[in-house]
């Protein structure tokens, strides 16, 4: 049985072509500039990590094995104990293992690892305590990996995130700042105000409210939060059923309910819907106070939101950019305080003309317990993440053609004798800041102009230069404006007229200036 | 036995901090600009691939399992035959398997996969043949992974490459261009002319010469090439021993020799050393002709080098940038024609003051057989790769301090009441194009100025702004020039004089202008 070497990608993985890369790079560059302008440093971490150093924080998962690409290190190494020392067997021999590795599933877990690794020994020696844990603000971008069994359309197993985080502060000024940064970054990327909204909530407020209606153990609270988090996908009716007696999904499988009383369910739904129709953050804060201010956890959460609101107001970030949303959950189990999410309000049409909404394009929140799991020291942290590929897809569909990769000035190949001259001209153009490519296709098809023009067209080349023996003898080049040519093709029927508008003979000595004018430089 | 969650990285992997990232990004940005100026498009491919789609092209390895991080796909999928159809068992049931996956070990194998995947069906249908295989020029960068058992100092298992390739042409103008691009890119990154040299050879010349001394079977030829490739590491004497009777290495293990006669060995060594003392490419070409022009393979190779030389000469790339080196091999088994390598001539001192050479920082060559293995169609290709992390290390050591991440203007935190004002000022600075960060460290250590200044120092902040109650009342800020402060510290003994030079009270209305002047903007 002969197995094939079939050229193909793994399901859920994809190649990024020049146009999509241009979008991705625009997002990273513009948002990165904003992150840096707030003082975040650019860091990077490995794609591959020890599974136990990443921890078990996948959304909706309680084990790192689920939803993650993991395998055993090919290198056998000592097993370490929780104190960092090597594990030994009864004969005092070091216990060895091929350690489980995992491809990172987000950039937050590696951040916790970076921060913890750098302080681990100092904490063990008692030199670093809660009171002097250092502040660390970094941004990072790159691919993350999720082994999602059911791969929905438009979802990928390898996708890019662009995160910024502040580790080492409990001050929600950092959370307020995070929301402003998301807003600034999206506008820098090209989203207009009014086409997105930063939605903010606080886990503490909901947690306090749930306590006040009798949901006090963590497991039950977690179950309630997970149901509420599904609101966008399943709607209010099914949320109510899952909080109560359970339901059947579309395929007929039974989903167990949490068995809450209908009275409790109504109270919860009422709480989540309280902001409906309210237009200001101040109104939501007042409603929060009415609903939950008797509970100390909720009180704390409301005070945090008040502080954030007042900073935003002082800095001019009103409700056209940032709003409170009492039903906002965020999937990650590690959030402990303020949570935020950016919803795109753009509606785009896909290839088949169907309307498509994009929903959440960024998310984040405070995770005061994450570093503690690795470092044994409670170090509070907060941050947010832009879904780069999701945002790129949004820009591509909502603003088609706005960001595309521009091709080089194309220099056609006609004459073997002139090849060095083609390269000399290309270099002259490059020295003048004009990108230029000499066609170097397979020798057998060299002089086929159609093939060359198809190549230039595919690459989105704005201009083409033709130099044959006659032109060379006269010291001129024929320059064709490919972009204009395409535009005029639709309206011009007279071929001769079209050519005279699109094509021009230019002396080589004036070529650079002519091209610059044509390129609008 | 409790296992630890120890915050640590896998051996051979590392975190990239802000300074190193600045270097990496400078390299990618500047070289990327050069690549684009020659018409190469920016593409990206997954980090993870089917192992059989990557092929078996690791240097010095004949199987993809060695030297590569690989594991089984957690998803069971049909096994495909070489024609792309599903494999079926005796009962016509599709045979399923958990396919072997591998983390990419370079960016060339994925390029061959991209090119082949996009044409696979067209080739099967007979629509694409050798004569009309399209031209494709792309550049790509990102991490690659090698599971090197013996990890030498300064080597990593995850490192970045920055490649550009031209697929679809047998014209060595593309090879000549590749060498010029490497030279342009390195100078754009900041290497001065004379501190690097692009070395070029042609496998065909050596192959032809080896044929002429009786080494005609491919296996033997490959073995000879692998020995010669070790020249830099082991030197002439050991190369001779390995071509002959073998030798013992430093650890006393026996390395088998190839058993060539001493006459043959002398001829080979003579050939490899022929360029010693020659200063022009023309002289080397003449020597090549004397030594090997009776062999048709060598003749072809020499003609290719002649064409490349003439293009370089026409475009002004003389021997100060590009030289021929008859002993240059390049490790990759897939090279079939011209090969190139950039050697850094810089000597830097490491932390311990020892001199360190960097050797090869870029490499590439023509690989006319690589696409064929996946596509079943002979499509010639050539390209080169910059070792990003190696070059970053070189720049860091050879030009210390030249590229470092600049921190933001630092706004110290003194007064809870003034926090919104701090953020307002930061925003004012950002709106004027000045990066600015308000200190937001752990509430418990908030007002400790020492801790704040240590933070600003670590981040390489150029300026710090202090506003306490008094300053706020007066509408001023105290601005301290941290950079100047450090410079003057070494020479100034009078603290009062130092402060007056370094510190200045500035009205808030003039703050932006003052900071811009201090920052040299």
C-alpha cells in the first residue's frame, strides 16, 4: 500500500495570501502603535510550552488535554515537584519522563508563565512578596492553536491574537485604560466610531447578585455563568430552560438543566435585562445599586465600575464608545472582576450576498488568580486581546478593497539580449523608491506576453514597462497603466482610444519622474 | 507524588524581550521592504503541517522523524493514496489513520507545499505542464522548529527565518537577483559594506568535477558533499581523513571514512582550495574552466555562474559584496545548482570579553527537484533565507545599543486625587504623538517613588513627569530627563548642579512643546 505525499494543509489551518497578510499586518502595526503609545512593551514567547506551565484554562474545558494540540516531548527529562526540585524514587534516583507539551491556546497563559518564571526564585527566597510584586506591561501577537472538534464555518484551529496586559496592579484604572486602548486601537485600524462598541461588565456584581438570590457555592455559580455565557448563541428562552429543567437541542440530545426555581430564574433574567433601554452608564450603575448593593461583593464591583466610568467621562470616552452590559460574561473561567468585549456593529455581505454580523472581535478582563497558580503569590492582572484574523475578515468584507497588497511596477521580458538592461532599469527605479520586478518566468514561456500580463494582473501591478529592440534603440520605454486600463475597459469601446489613454512612450531619462506621477507619489 | 506546575520553558525555547524584539522587528521590516521592492509578496503558512506534505529534507537527515517535532493528529482521517484518492480496504471501507503532523523545520518545504497544493488538481487534469507552470515569488517569515539533540550554545530549537523564493523559473537571473537582494537587505538592516560577504558556488561545477575524478554514483557524491560541508567545523585535515581512512573525534568515537584514494583526495582538496589568493570572480571562473570544463555538468554550471557574474558586474555588485567560493556546499540535500551563503566578517566580544565570530547568517540556493516530489511536475525554484535570530544576535553584540526599545514618557503617581489628571495629561501627550504611561503599580506600593523609578529605568523611559499637590495647584509639572540624568551621573559630583541640569518645572500649557524638544522630535 503506497501512501501519498499529497500537498495539503491540516483541516482548520490555512495559508495567508498577500492581501490577507496586508490586512493582518495593518492591524498589528496600527494597534501595536497604540499599545506602545500607552507604554506596553513588545514581547514574544514560544509557540510550544510545557502543558503544566500553561495550566488548564481553556474556555469550557477543565483539562488541558481537551481542545489543545499536545504531545510528549521527545526528550526525556527529570520530573519536578511543586517546589521546583527533582522528584526521586525510593533509591534516590531522579524520576524521568517525556513531559507533555502543548501548543499555546492563547497568549495570556504564556504571559502568566513569563511573569512567574522570572520571579520564581525571588519568591522562593522571600524577596518578592505581594506588596512589592513588580508591574509588567507587555503586548504580544502571533498564532494560537485550538483543537476544536466541531469546526464552525469561518473558524480556524490556528489563528492570530494581539494581546496587551498589565500584571501587578489591582487598580481598575488599568481596566479602564484597557477599554480605552481597545477603542483607540480599533479606530487607528480604520473602524469608524459608531461601528463598534466596547461593552463592560463586572463579574463581582453578578456574583454578588447571585449570592443574594441564594447561589452561593462556586460550582453552582460557575454553572450559572456558563449558561448565561451562551445567551448570544441560544437566546433567552433556552437560557431559561437550561437554568431550570433543561432542554433538547436541535439534534434531539438532552441538555441537563440546573434545576433553579422559576422565581430565581426570573430574578436572574430580570437582572441581566436591566440595562435594556437605558442609554447612559450612570443609569446602569444606579440600577446595579438598586439590585445588588446589599451584597459586599457586588458593592465592590459597582465601586470599580464607578471609578472606571468616571475616568472615561473625564477623558471623553462617552457611551458612543463604551457601555455597560449586565449580561456580558466572557467565556474564560479565570476572569475575576471587570470583563470587556468589543462588538462590531458592521453588517457585511458575504460572497453569496447574505448579510453577516461579526459580533465579538475583542475581549478581555481582570484575572487576579492566574499568576498565583504558577507563582504561589497573588499578583493581580488585567488585559485584553484583539482577534486579528476575525477583525481582518471583518475589514475585508465590510470595507472591500480598502486594504490590498499593491504589486510592483512590472517590467516585461521580450529580448534575451536586453535582460541586463531590464535589471538595470529595475534597479534605477528601486533606487528612486519605486518597487519593480523584472519578469523571470520559466525560460520556455519567456516571451509569451499574455502569460506575463496575467502574472502582473494577479499581482495587482499598477504599471507595466515594455522595452523591445526598437524601444531600446530609441532609448525609450512603453509604459502601460494597468490600473487605469482596467477602469477604462468597462466604459471604452474604441480600442485605439483606450490604448492612447492607457499607454505612453517615455524616454528612459524621464522614466522615474513619469512613473512617480502615474503612481501618485 | 505531587507533580509541580513549574513556570518554565522547554529547553531550546526562549522568550523575546522588548530589546530583542526591536532588533527582530527591524530586521523583518527593513529586509521585508527590500524583498517587496523586488516584487516578492508577503505570504504566511501554518506552523503545523502534515509530515508527508513537508517531505524529508532536513539537513543531514534522511527521515522526517529525526530532528523534527512531530506527533499524531488527534483527528482520525482517511488515508490518501499518491493520486489523492482515499485508500480502501478489501471491503471497500475507507482506511482511517491519525496522520503524522510535524512543526515546520524551515519555510522552503511549506512553500513547495503551497505551490503544489494550488496546482495539484490542474496538473492532474493536464492543464498545467512544465511549459506553463506559473511564476510565484513570495517572502515569508516566522518561527521554525528543529529538535536538535545536542543543543550548542547560542542555538535554539525555535528560531525565526525570513525567506524569499522564486518558483517557476530555471533562469539563473533569479539566483543572481537573490544574491543582490541579500546584499541590499543586509545593508538596509544596518550592516556596512565590507562587514559581510555573499559567497556563491554551483553544485553542478563540483558535481561535474567529482564525476571527472571518478565519483559518479549519487550516494558516493552525497557522502563526499556532506564531508566537505563540515569544512568550517572540522578543518582541512579532518576533511581529508573523512574522505579517506576515517578518524576519531574528540570523544574518541570512530568516524568512518569514505575510503577514497589519496590521489583523489588531493585532487578534491586542490579543487576546493583553487580560489585561495584569487581576488576577482573572473579569475575563479577561469580556474573552474581549467579544472572541469571537459565535463558537461560542470560546463553548464560554469555558464550559469558566468551569467550571474555578468549581471552583478553590470549592476555594480563587485567583489566587495559578492564572491565565488569553490568550497561552499550548504547543508540542505535539495540544492541542485547555484548555492549562496552570507558570511559576517564582524568580530564581536561576548559578555566575558571573548572574541566571537558569527559565520553564516544567510543562505540559499537553487532547488529544482523539490516541487516535483509533491506535484509530480518538474518546477525549478531558487531562494534564500536570513537567519533572523542569528542576525539579531550579531547586531546586538557587534553594534550594542544601536537598536533598543525606547520606553514611554513616564508619569509618576503621587496622589490618588490626581489620578484622573495624570491620565488626562497622558492622553494629551499621546494626541501630540508622544508615547506616555501613567504608573499603575500595585495599590499597596503606589507612592513608593523608588519602585516607580526602578520601573521607568528598566523600561528605558527617556523622561519622567512628576505632579504632586503643589504642582497641580500651580498648573505645572516637574520633568526629569532620565537619559541625560544617567549620562551626567558619571561626571557630576554636585547633586544640586545635577538636579538643576536634569530637572525642570514646566507649565502644563507648555508641556507638549517642552517634551518634544527634550525628545529631539
